[in-house]
């Protein structure tokens, strides 16, 4: 939380829109992605090819 607040309070470059709704959205996303713990989550992402196809079937292609 401190890192998010510190970054949010840092002076922004010209043209950057600072809107409390963006902060609320960011915090809600972090809350959801951390299972409501607001603690750092480290994802290993060491999926097998079969598991990748199962989890992300739309990402399979010839590119």
C-alpha cells in the first residue's frame, strides 16, 4: 500500500490526468488480484504446454 501511495503522490509529468477514480480502480484491482489480502503475490507461471492450452485456449495460434 505504501508503494502505491508513494507513487500516486509523486509529481506527474505534464499532460498526465490525476483522478481519484483511477486510484480507486487500481486499489480495487490489487485487492481482487491478491485475494483481498493486499499482500504481494509471486506467480511462478511455470505451466506445461498442455496446461497453457487449457488455461488460455484463445492464445493458441500459429504466430
